[in-house]
C-alpha cells in the first residue's frame, strides 16, 4: 500500500465515523439554549475561538452554535483533553468534516509537566501558532477552557501572548489560573457593552468565570484523540 493509499484510507475512515445529519439534528435539538442564543451576530465574525474540553456530543453542539453565531469554521480550534470518552473519535471526525481544527492538549501533560515536557511543548506550540495567526489577521481570540489551558498564563498582563476573552468552566481551572485582578476580568465586565458578544453575555453577573482582558488558520490536525 502506497502513502497515497494510506492517506486515502484514513480520510475515508474519518468520513465514515462522523455524525450523520440526523444525529447532528438530534444533538442540536437536545441543546435548545444554544439554538436560542446562536443567531448570527456580526460581532463574532471578528473572533477566533479555542475550545478545550472533553470530546462529547455537547462539544459538537456548542462549536456548531459558535459557527452559526458567526465565527468562521477555519477560526475554530478544538482541543481534546485526552481522556477516553465514548465516541471521541466520532467527535473528532465530525469537527474535521465541518472545517474546524481538532487537536490534543492532554491533561496528563498539564498535570505532570515535568514528566511530559515534550508533549506539553508540542500542544502549547499549536495554541501559540493559532493565537499568533489570528492576531496577525486582526482577530480577537476567545478561549473556552475546561481546566488547564488558561492556567498556562495566557491572561497574565505580562504574558508574551494574551487572549482577548476567556471563559473557564471548572473550579479547578480557576484555582490554577492567576487571580482575575492580575489576569482576565470577570465575564460580566466587557469594556464596551455595544461590542459584547451575545454568547458571552450573562443575564446577571457571574463572578470569576473569565471575560474580556483587552481588546494562517491552523493546519487541520490529524491527531487521533483516541
């Protein structure tokens, strides 16, 4: 089998694993709030999104909603946490099929960096490249993180790379991140209410959960999350 045959087989395998339109419709229907708050908004067309979480169906639903709201598919970078969730391969395949980048930033590398320095450096390098490319294209970068990525310091005032908006989903992630006063602002305090993205607009203040810090799409990853 030639290299071309191997790549062709891999592409066919990825296509076969992705969720069908009927399955995607069921996922979307199971998340009605996303349907309500993901109407197109010109504000989102200027943003890029890094999303790191477990690769489950909710991940697909949220990223499709972000795309519907206006973030172009080529400016969405999804990262799996490296755990063994069911259907993670199907989530990965579906994200690639929709034009999103899909990669890996394993929790193990974050929790024990002294033992996984090379893997952590490779994962962070992909994040850095995405941020640099987005900023060079005049885009703001929003990070939605399920513990670990923001703790790498992307919100610090002295960070070499800073993201423009952040939402941490876990208490452990908040505890590992710099305090909001030295890093990101609470998500209820966007500097300009008129430019506040709809999906990040709380109906009431949510303390210490991230927010605005200031105001070449990545190569589609072939990393298999399994």
